[in-house]
């Protein structure tokens, strides 16, 4: 059992002790274990209003062990802030979650990450925009779409990603057992099955409250390279996400619309206030972000090569495609292939310009 997970969860389970205070404590004491080993006298001396937390660290640790048992029971993975596979962008904010719960492929975050947010009252305009762009293979190749799993634009973005085989990450407000909203339960399993990711900082004891949504939105904004608002009124969660991303110095984009359309008003306002760049397609995002768009003829030639691959090489390529920057050892474990045999197949794929080797014995597909 990962000891730092126990101590991180123990701290995160203290009611009212928020991420910002926790990160300040960790900055001072080095890690969660050191904090949990403080005497109550030393803990209450902290100038962070810790006196209001009447806690017993031994009891907190027992609660943390129960949470770990809960995660084991429901096949939920745990990652703490000290582990190398903890999402790197999250560590850049001053209130990063010290522990995350996830299902699926955490490595999908190693690619280009575009957050897509919008109103729960999506219109045909927003849906059509998403379908047109997410179905364009030369635009979405190498892209991971992050959204908040909510009804409306979020759900449509995830659904289009599943339809067109685009990796997607859903950041949830509640526990991965109590999926919210319940209408998306089936979609959650499809995201995992297609190599995507479900992620939350909420433990099994979190109860529904409105404060969970801005907390979730900061994770969406932090994980992304860029954030796109598809449709929004002047107020709402999407506007909050856009402002958080802007404060994090992320690139923010907004789909323009008619001034008379209610769910374009927020987008137009972001553009008017110079908080977002106007977009009419993903091509505008690519240009602003200096992301290279894959040429259609290159994709067709590459797809022809992939289609003609023997089954073992095709499996290797598809596994690397779903796991960007995967290590040689992990690739061998996933495919149950001896490393000497795997080396040979990878060399052939490199010579065909289908995959490339990265520093640290890692691999990714050629885009």
C-alpha cells in the first residue's frame, strides 16, 4: 500500500481543509506524511487557521485506509502529487489536488490537450460545430479532448470523440462510483474502453454541492493547453472555466455567434473583452497554438500502411496510439510480448515512419 497515498488521502478527508491550505502545508513540510506526523500542538501553531480543525491524525489515517479499500473494490486508481505520473500541469497551480482518483489511461494527458466547455442547453449550432471538427481526422490526430462530463456541450464533445475515435478525458465533480450525471454512466465506460480517462479529486464521501463544480473547472483549465468555449450565456460554469484558464495564462478560444443568440452571448463577450480569441473551426486553434496539422494525403498514406500491417505490429501501433509516450517496458507488459521481440517490431514501425522513439525509451506514433 502506497504510504504517501494514505497520508495524502488522510489530509484530503479533513472537512473544510481546502487544497490551497494543503499545498501551503506541503510546501512547508515537504510531504503529506510529515504533516500527519506533526503533534497537534505543532499543527495548531500553523498560521493557516488550522486551529478550527479538531482532528485526530490516527483516525484520519484509518479513514484513508477505508477509502483505499473502497477504491480497490471499485477498480479506482489513485495517484498522489509526488508520483511521476501525476499530471504535470496540475502541479503548476497553487491549489493542486494532493490526490486524484481515476479510471482509464492517465497517459492520454501527455499529448495535445484541448478543453471544450459550454452550456448545458446546447443548440444545433454548437453540436454541428463539434461534429464537423471532431470528425476531421487531420485536425484531431494527436489531440486529447478534455471536458466536464456535464449534460449539453460537455456530453456532446465526449460523444463525438467516442464516435470518431478521438481520445477524451472526463473530469468529474463527484466520486467515480457515484457518476454525475447518472445519464452519462454508459458513456463513462465507453470512454475507458476506448483508451480515454475519467478523473476526479472527490473521494467516496463527497456529497453533491455547488462548490464542487468550480473546483472541477480549475482542473479542466489546468490540464489543458488551450480551452475552447463553444456556447455559453453571459453567466455559468463555462464562463468561470474560461476566466480560470485566462488567469492560468492558458490560451482561451470562443466560437463566435449571432448577438441575438442567447448561448453565443458569453462567447461574444469573452472575445469582446480580449479574454478569448475568435474561432470558426479547430484550424484557428491549431494556428494560434502553433500545432502542426497533419496533411490529409499523409494520413491516407499512413492509414494504408497501418491497414497492411501484420496483426502483432498493428496491435503495437494501436497501443502506442492510445498511450502517448509509453515506455518500452510498459508496452511489453500491456501486450505480453518479450522485449527482444518487441524491439524488432518497433524498429520496423520506426522505419515505416509510423512510430518514433523518444528519450527515456519511450514511444509515440508519428503525427
